[in-house]
C-alpha cells in the first residue's frame, strides 16, 4: 500500500504554463510538506501544512500556491512556469507522536520546463 | 552560509569497506539529527535518527552526534552494493505542529562489488 503518493510522476511543459501536482497520504498524519530538490540533490523546504493550516512558508515565489483541502491532501499549483522551476518536487508527511522526526516522502514529481 | 553542510562526494568504495559520512551545522538549537537514504529516482527514506549527542547503532549502521562540535556522522560497516545511494543528513528543532527540517546536499555513495 502506498503511504505517500504523488501525481503526476513526470511533468514536461512549456514556459508560461500553469500546472498542478497532487499529493495524498494514507498514514493519518497531521503535517505535510512540499520540498524542491535541485539537480545537485539539495532538498529545500517550500511549505508545510498542519491540519489544513499553513505553518511554514519559505521564501518561495508567489507563483507557487499550496492548497490543503483536508489533512490527507496537499496540492501544489504553479503559475507562469519558468525554466528555473525545473526540479524534482517531493511531498512528505510527518509522523505522529512519538515519531515526530520521521518524515515519509512520496516518490517525487520530476518537472521539466522547456 | 547554509544551515547544514555536507560533502557531496561522490564517494566510491569496494564492497566490505567501512564508510564514513559527515555533516556539520551552524544552528546550535538543532536537537534532532537524521540520516536519509535516497536511491536514484526515488524519494528519501529515513535510515536513522538520534536525539541530542551520542551514538546509535542499527545493524551495520551507526549514527554519531557531537553537539559541542556541531558535527554528525554516519558509519556503514561491511558496505554492500545495495548501499549505493545518496545519503542526506537532516536536522530539526521540535515544534508540535510541524518541525522545520534542514537537509544537507547529500553524499553520493557507490559500493563496488
């Protein structure tokens, strides 16, 4: 059974387009995250939601807008895509007590902007 | 300066070797220290985590934390080809509604049969 799932797995699109990535977790966790991993494997946090509420909002262009319809889902919408947005985007959820420091990652969405 | 520094490698070792992976950090408020393993084209998976200073062992893996030096290590004994992956260190302070995790850039490891 998939714990954290993301769709789509691959996304190839033109500059200027708008796209969305969806994430779902079936672990019953309260906190979910979006990360961006660049070509050098650096994993940088973008957003975090706890029970549908935005908790962490790092310095990310406002073209990126997360949405959490319920605590099991955290979607990421990106407007006016740019070449520099090409990366792998990972969704993750955080474990419940006492496993607060365990994160479960999705398989990633590889975004290529042409 | 990044919060967490990690030598990206790549590191290439023969099967059976002892591997040492390291990270340094600047934020003395970090209390939780984690190592993740990431296979190619997969998401990271938690390997080990430790709280504060000390050692933790799990099979062939040993994690060490030295808070006074702001230095953490992961040792892999009797390395296997299946250990070939990128290893990411991560650190956080605790927050009830959502820890913020800071990751190193990852060290790429290849174990040669």
